C-alpha cells in the first residue's frame, strides 16, 4: 500500500510538472507573438488609499481610524482594500453618517479582532 501511494504521488507530481511546463511554453509563445509587457503595480500610499476609500464609499470624509484599519489590513493593495470595504460595510462595521464613513465598533479590542481574511 505504501509503495502504491508513493507511485501515485510521484505520478501526480510528474503530471503537475508537465502541466506547468506546457503553460510556461504557451506563455513564452504568446510573448513572442504579441508585444506583451509585465507591469508591476506598487501599493497605494496612505493618502491615495484614503481617496480610494472615499470614492468606494461615496463619501467626502473617512474616519481616520477606519482608514488606518483598512490600510493596515490591505497593505495598500487597492483591489484587496475595495473588497475589504465591501465586507466591512455589509457586516455593519462601517456606518455612514451624512457624508462621513465611520467605524461602528470603537473598542480597540474589537478593531484588533477584525480580520481581513474570513475566519469561518
């Protein structure tokens, strides 16, 4: 049984390696046929991130505590921050007061327990 499992694992690893090699070859071929470039995107700086949060939440002001929470949890990644904001708003952590986005839980311990990655 041990030998059979090792053979299956080796076969699976070989198949994965072959698949990766095929994909790598396709990517090389596409790059040679088309004018493709790699673009590396850096994280947003704090001020730009705050502007993104205002735009996403459709407000003119975002509470600094909320900005810090989202920025720290997303590491400035705009796509991740947008999804995190949606999650926070849907779960009631973000409340809108007029044209200001506020965080509903003001307890420092509550903020520390908010996870950017679902825990369930």
